[in-house]
C-alpha cells in the first residue's frame, strides 16, 4: 500500500513537473521571436504572409554544423561550453521486482541525467587552468553515478579525478542460485529467501595530480584512490553438518596512495612509482535474522550468533620502468614491479542454541542413553590469520625497426609470487543433553592454537618474439611465436582445520602411497605452452579494410581444465566505408580450446574438456544527412562447452548416491539486435528511437539426464585415490544454459525551446523473460519475468550553444 | 615431442633472423623511419603556421583550439618546431612550389604505423605508451589517428539520444574525447571496432560501460602494455579487476589458487552475461566440476560423495563454499 502511495505521489509530481515544463514551453515560445537570432528572424519572416509567389517558397538554406570553435560563451579569458539535463523519471515494474532490481536497479525520482562543463582559455594563458572539464552521468535516482574532472595548465599541472558510486542489488531465485537449498528434497524453491542477496553500496575514486606535465626532464605524480563498500547481504554457513543462513553487514574500505616521478635522463625515459595500499574489512554477521532456514525441529538452531573478522591488509609496491629509442632503430622498454602484500585477521564467532550436530569429530563423547537433541551452550571459534605475499613482475620489451617497413620485437616476462598463510585455530563447545534415565549431562570440548599452514609458490616465464612487415600503406602482416613456462607448488602442513577437532597432518614421508587423506601435501605442477600467431591488415580498395589474426597454441599440462591446452583463436574483421556517410562492419571471432586433462590413457572424449565459441557481429552506421542517422547491428554468439565430469547424484527416496562419470554441457545461442535512429523532424524537434534485444535460446530442447548411464562393474580406480569408486555409473549429463529474452526499446522527443533550453520527453521499456528456463529446468518454481516502464521528462540547459 | 618443438622454434627463429638480415641489407639506404624530417632542416625552411593558414584556413582554425597549438607557450618547447610544421615538416618548399604536395609531408597515403611514428616522436616516453610498438593495435596496424584527430575539430549538434547510455561528445556537449582529441567517446570509439562486446554490455548482468559509469580504458590500456589483452594492473601486480573488487585481493591464508594464477576471466566473462555473477556457466556446480573432476590439478580435489550429491540440496557449490575467492579461516572456503 505504502509503495502504491509513493508511486502515486511520484507520478503526480512527475506530471506536475511535466505540466510546469509545458507551461514554460508555452511561455517560452513567443519569447524566442524577440531574441532576433538570425535563424529566428528568418523563421519569423517565413511565417509572414507575402504576396510574392517566390516568397511563398522558403529559400533552401544550408545549416551550419556547430564545431568546437563556433560554440562557447565568453567568460573573460575563457570560453564556456556546457550542458546540464535534469528532470524526473517515473517507474512502474510488473512482475519480478527483485530480478528487475538485480539487473537494472533504476528507481523513480528526480534525476540529474548528465552534465558537461568545459572551460577553455582563449589563448592558452588562463590563470588557474587552461582547460577545465567536468562531466557526470547518472546522479539522483540512478544506481550508478560518476563524476569526472579534468583540470590542467600544461606548464604547471594536470589533475584528473573520477568519483563513482554504484548501488548493487542482488536477490535472485534461479538455477545459479537455487533457493530450495535448505528445504528437504525435492521441495520446490522458496521464492523469498534470495540466497546470497546483496543490497550494497560502493564508492570509489581516482585522483591523480601531475606536476609539470609538459616538462620533458621531470614530472611529479601523486595519486589517491579510495574505495568504500558497505551494506547488508545474506550469506551461508555450513558447519558441523548444519547449514545456516546468515545476515551480514558488509563494510570494507581501501585507500591507495601513490607518488612518483617520471622524466627523461639523457636518452632514457624513466618512471618511478611508490604505492601504498591500506585495506580494512570490518564486516560483521549478527544472528538476529534468518539464521538457519532449516525448519525441522530436530535440526540445529542458533538464535544467538555473532561473527566478527576484523582484517587489516596492506600492499606496498614499487614500480619502475625505463624506455629508450636508440638511433630511432631500437625501442627498449623495461619494467619491474615489486609488491609485498600482507593481511592479518582475527575471526571470532560466538553462538548458542539447540541441536548442534553431534557428528563433530571426537565430540561429544558417545554416551549410552544420551539424547541426540541438545542445548548448545555458548560456544565459540577463534581463528587468527596471518598471510604475506611478495610478488615480483619483470618485463623487458625490445623492438628493432630494421627498416621503415619491417620490425621485429622480443618481449620477456617473469612473474614470481609466494603466498604464505598461517591460521591459528581455537574452538570451544559445550552441549547439554538429556539422559534417558532422567537428568542432563553437559560436556565441553576445546582446541587451542593449532596451526594450519598453506604455501603457494608460482613462477612464470613468457617469451614472445614477433615481427610485422608493411608491404605498403595498404597491406601489412604480423607473425610471432610465444613460449610460456609456469610452475606452481602448493605445500600444506600443520593441522587439518576443516573439522571442529583438527588433526595433525601426517608428514609425507610417513604417508602410505598413494597419498590419502590426512597427509601433508607437497604438490608441484608445471606446464609449457608453445603458440604461434599471425595476421594481416589489407586494404584492397581505399574504403575497405580487412583485419585478420589467429593464434594456435599447445601446452603439455594445465593447472585447471579450463586453461588453455590445445587452442586456436581466429578473428576476422571487415570495415567498409563506401563514403563518409555509411560504414559497414562485419566480424567473426572463433575460439576453440580442448583439454584432455591429465589422466593417462584417457582420450579427450572420455575425460576432457572442450570449450568452443563462435561470434558473428555486424553493424551499419549510416548518416545520409545531418537530419537523419541510423546505427544498427546484429550479433550472434554461439558457445558449446562440453566437459567430462564425475559427480554424485541421488534421487530420493533411493538411499544410494551414484557416482557418475558423465558430461557437463553448457550452451549459449544468443542473438542480439539493436538500432538507434535519430531524426530531426524540424528545426526544433528531434526524435530518437532505439531498440535492443538479447535473445538466448540456450540449450534448446536438450534436457539434463543426470541419472542416465549404466553401472560400471567393479567400480572405478582413479589414480591418486586409495579406494575404488563404488556405485560408479558411466554416463549422465548435466546440461545448463540461460535461455532468456531481454528487450529494451526507447524513444525520446527533444524540443528546442530556445538557444539555451531543450525540453525532453522520453520513455524506456524493459522486458525480461526467462519462461523458457522453466522448460529446461523443471525444478524452477517460476520464471523471474518482469516488465518495466520508465517514462521521463527533462530539461536540458545549454551554455555556449550557438545558433 | 620436445625435440620437434625445439626444431619448430629454431626454424621460425632462423627464418625471422634471415628476413631481418635480408631486409636490413636491402634497405640500408633507407634511413628515415618516421615521417618527421630527420635531416635537420635549416631554420629558414620553416614558414610558420600563419602561412599555412592562408590556404588551409578551416584546418588551422580547428587546430588553433587544440593542445597542440598551445605548445609554443611552454618553455620546454622553445627552439623546437611547432605548429603545423612540427608534424608536416618545413613548409617553405611546399609554399614556394605553389602548394606542391610532394614538397611537404602528407599523411594521406602513409600507413598507420608511419603516422604513429610521427606522433611517437613527441608522445613516446610516457609509461602509458612505452609499449605501443609491441601492442595489439600496432600489431594489427591500428595507428594513433585511427582513434585521435590531430586537428581536433569536434563537430555536431547535440540531438536527442538515449537517457541511460552515454553518447559521444559533440561540439555542443563536450566530453573527455574533446580534450583528448579523440574521434569519439571511449565506449563508442572502442566498440566501433570491437562490436562483439556490444551484446555483452547489453546483457542483463554487465559492467556499466555503455551507461558511462566505466570506460574501456579503465581496464584496458589502448596504447599497449605487457599484459595480455592490454589490461591494466591494479595495485602492485594484481589484475585490473582487483582495483574495484578490493575484497578479492587478499592475500588469503587459504587462497583459491586459480584466482591468482589463471585470472578472474577463468570463471567470469568480464563484459557481460545473462548468467548471474557474470559466470561462464549458468549453473555454478558445472563450472566448479569442470575443474574439480579427478583432474588432479594443483589442489583441485574432487568433491567427495555422498555429501556432494548434485541433486538440489548441494548443487550450488558456493552455498557452502562461500568464500570461493579465498578464505582466511577455512581451507575449504566455508567461512
């Protein structure tokens, strides 16, 4: 009800503003005649009755196109060119408001649509600045606003600043985020939980000042980038066999400071930057709302819950680079970055309630006659974390300009980092249980300061040699070879703290082979990648340009199965501009990556991952006259991912959980079409219309068959795993996609009231439909469809606009 | 296998070197690389921009409002060629020849690389552009003037346009492109060639680039760089994404290694997607299982059954493994 009233008030105030603006229009129209601008004078003459037959035919006049020289208003030593658009936007959303807010998050209300303000000195000798530019978009009722500022006096300084604000909302109910999670199988989704919902707010900025920006010898730079993130969010907690739904208050902030200088020393251009980043996270989780969505009386409830994890992090980094161009033949660039990141945290969790899961390892002691139900007395976790990550990146690039047509380049990179983390774990539990014979029994259990250590070491070398040859201004080719070597090592020692009763990991030397659970880890992986790439640019005729490039690479190993193993990427683009009024663009981009995994003796079809994508894109930009322009295009994106996976699947009420060796398939068949059409209806009125549609057919008629396949007699033995896999099934598919239709038409009529003022009336419509989703995922309760109507009315004010 | 690769590499390297030697020898007489005049002309070969104005009035007018035109006011530019002749070379012969086009440097029939060399003769030396000669744009023969307009004459009337998507700057509505002498604003300019990302930026979930809240150049350096895809680096050597998504920076006691070693785009499509969280798969379990399926990668253990039953209750991996980018307290990312 309240929302309706608010909407009604907004609509009424919007209408009132509209009426006021229209009144302004009525009043403004006669005034334009008295301005006596040349055009207005001609217009008024046109409307005067004349007796001459020639006079009845208005003279065809050519309209001068404004340029950056012809606009601008005098302001002393400066010229000012500025626009500001403000108004009111209404909104009505039918359907799933949460999905609308997750996608767009627009709101009704007054809005500052966009502003630009440019102040330029007339002779390059301004007092405080020669150029000042301020632009902004999306303030007021918009979810993302930004403000950019650029001020410079080239002799002395240049200041660039950006401030951005994002309002992030997420409350979804779909396959990527199933909300039936904590209800007994196979109950359908609970539409109100919005697992991992967010309603957060981010503010960030970049502010950089360069002193003496045009000085070749030395320039000084200082910069500051703040980031603030806060707001409520939902998260989950899986602990001791229980699942909890938590409400958290996110709050973090980071401040980046940087200072340095760059300049020229003899033939060498140099840059030095020292940076300091300070990060703190003071997010908290309280137990007041939404804890433990399990509703059965026997499952755990923790009405008292509080978690804090104050974290302090810092990154100190140094970056230095040099560049020189020897004898106009040899371009050499070197760069080194060293950073040292550290993070310290203290995790404190306190809780109390009922029926904490009794499967906690080693606790509670088995007591005959003790009830499984319990009172969970105040208990806690206390985990201190300490991590450091030194990181070094070194690059050197050399380009030899052998001739004016041929160049050859070599680029070498080395990257190295180590992440050393230690967590010191403590916990305390106290449960009170009812005894069969009457009375209660209270047991406590605690662990103090056991350490878990994980170290990740990584080193990468990449060597690239490439050349390019320019046959003539119309034809050029490039070609190259890249070699990459990566090595990753992971070491896990200390206690396994993924249970409530941590156990000391067995040293590797004492572990039986193959390595089973409960052992320390010392794992090393390495890969070598060789790739060749090349391409050309051709301009067979003056107005037609073709671009083509391709890369093919192979590796002997990957760190993840979606990493590049045997890949081929091809890109071809065509740009045809028969005249200055029309441009045709076409492009095809294909990517193929096959990964046979590492299981010896298994073919790619049996245990691999294949990722393929095809993108076709086309567009036309046509502006036959200054009064009419159209931009339109069509994209088609085709994605097929097929990975052989093993997964567990059970169909209740069957007790057995089968271990399938099947396929994970993902499909995308997205059609995207758009057009933007601008028509100047007459001297005062311009109409803009646009239409955009993304339509993904996803997997089509394909349906998942997770229980398909046939049992493998005797189970499966997987290298590195001690026991054979029983209940093994060969076959079964998990198929996923996101079939949907997202449409957005827009229209806007802009009426020029006078030289300083435009009146705008617009309407935008969004329609989102994922009904096809239900066909492919029968478990979904409902589609998150919505329709949104966003009418608006606004005024645009100009300074410095000329007739 | 390795021997074959080594031979391949040697063959390629040898071919490249042979071509280098051949071309160097063949073009030994060609000393001029850039379009600028290398043989230092005499001072009286220059006629000054005012002379150019007599014939090229419109171009001069446009040019006179640019940063290029104000260089003469800077002390660091004293005694250097300035104005039109700083790029087009001395104009005396051209003027004396009655406008003979062969007597002045004209860029009409020059390749993008040659034009770029002219620009780099002044604009090189800033870290931002140190790798231009090794960048993707250079490689594909995209030069400075494909994006920048050196005479910077912003034209056009401000007409009706979208109320949500940013539009390119024009004379009546100046923008960043006006002062950077770009032909269009950042997203429009980039998407005029990289049109494949338009559909991604129009998907239900996307980075707000077309809306103007971000620019392509916030994440990519159009002038080249050592990073793949010409991405920028965040603080230190971290990926560009970390700059805004600071909570993913870590370091974490228990790092999900691929975040750091493979990069964010292993799991996310950065420009836009219909999939929540910009994930590469719509169902998160399939994304996870693609790696965590007995592939015995570093740390990529296979989920054990039966608690990882993919039927409903546990099909959303991140419902339990909530701190999937890295955790300070849980080796399996539970908290």
